[in-house]
C-alpha cells in the first residue's frame, strides 16, 4: 500500500514505469525538453559519448545469451546503488555531477515507491550516507596536528573548549551556541557538583549515557526555547546523541572549572564580560577563528575569511570519512552524517538501535586526537 493509501493508480505505473514516469514529468511537472532529455540519459539510456551507464542499463544481470535475468524492477540492493555511484565516479565525474545524477534516480524511484510499484529506494539511502564535498578553492587546508597546535596555544579556556567541541563533533555554529548544561553529561565529580549546585536535571536522552552530548532538533532561529529566545537555530533533522571522548571531556571540564555561575536555562558558553549570559553570535568569529587564528599563526594576518567555525565541520567530515584527510582511522560515511545531523529517518533508525556499539564504540575508536594534553 502506498503512503497515500490503497489507491488505484494507472496500470502503466506498474507495467511501464519508465515510460509513465517520463510522461508524468512532461505533462504534470511540466519539465522542459532539455531537462526531460537529461532525465532520460540518467535513468534510461546514457549517451554514446560518456563512459558510464544509465540506471536502467547498469542494474541488470544477463545470462550467457545476453538475456536479462534480473533488473532493478525485480530486486534492488544497496550494493546496486553503491556500484552505480562508483561507476559514475570511476568515469571521472565530479562530486556535484555525481550528486545530481544520483538525485535524479532517487526522485524516479521515489515516485515508484510512493505508488507501491517497488519496495525500496536504495539510491536515496546512498545519497543520505554520502557527503558530497564540492571543493571550495578558497578553503584552507590544515592537518589535525596543525589544528591541535592551534587549540593548545589558546590560553582562554572557553575559546579552547569551544574549538575542541567544533573540531571533535562537526556540529553547526547554532548547535554549539545553544548547548545548555542539561544536554551535556560528563561523568566527573566536578560536573556532578556543578549540576547539584545549580539544581540542573539532565535530559532523558543523556541521563543514562555518561560522556554524551545531546543536540536536539530544536530550537529554530528566533524561537523561544527553554524560556530564552535563541538567535540561531539548530537546523538538525533529528535529535542526536554524540559521544564525548577523553580529550573533549578534559577541555570542557577545564572551562567548567572557571565558568561563572548562571541561571536557567544554564548555557554552556557565556559572554566574556558583564552578566553571565549566553555567548553572542559574533564571538567565535572574532575570537576563536579570527583573533586566535592570527595570534597563533594558524592563518596569515588578514586572511581569516576562509577560517570560520563552520570550517571545523569540514575538518570533521574530511578526516572521519574513509580515505580522506590527514587521519588514518575512519567511520562509515553514514555515521559521519548521523553525527553531523544530516540524515533522514532511515539512517537514523540504524544508529539509534544499539547506540553504544553502533555509534559510541565506533566513534571513540576512530576519532582523531589534537594532542592538547600530551
């Protein structure tokens, strides 16, 4: 049964799905002829001038007489989708081109899935688990070792802790701004004393998960969340529990040991002067990635534009994915997206089941070390 219920769709969707889809795009979605030709080339038959095959050509098994014995219409697997993506990459297509072609096939299969013509959409899963890195020529390249030296040289414990948090988790700027103490569980006497002194109760998501940070999907930008209007939103599709390794834990405890007392909602990061309230939106730019980046020599004077808090998100993604960056260990691309908060419900369900082994163990085994406390 489709997501719309038990509807009687045109039989052509079941008997001739490609033809029906192309006609649907032409007559209902009103796509242009060039776009329709592009869809045909990606889904049905690739041009003779390229070194890759369209989806309908690629996912097929033939017998010795060149007769089809299995096509995607009979059965699709994740292996089919991943090999389809790999052959696009092997043909020399850039990241953006590969992404657009996968999205075209994903949209085609989505239409069939909604009409109960097929039972799965593995291409959608592959799109979700892949972080398409469209290289920015102006993006600075720094190794984990260089970033470790930079963070170690920052004497301000809040700025250092914030930088280590960005670097170890790949979370967004707003998600870091919005951290409140109830969403952070550090298994240490110092932290438990702070919680007791402020009468802070940990949220359910982390109360039974020591050394864990929970990033909820809320708040959105300008939303009042836990009694405070938040300047930035979290932009996360689903709430996510992120493991905290020993290095990040020490950096956070260093800051918490000197952090001024606050009232509800107990923000983690505070303005450097005046009444202790949540940090302003410009502080990480003006201090962490501008002032300290120049002061420590990480970037040249006046060349900090490409180095922002968001840059740490690229650092995490690049160095935690297999075969990328300057770090030997890695985790699955889909787990990178889970921690970054980029995944849809299907991948989320994979990692919320048996979180300790699926997420925590794999992350702690692979996460790079900045060497701050060596």
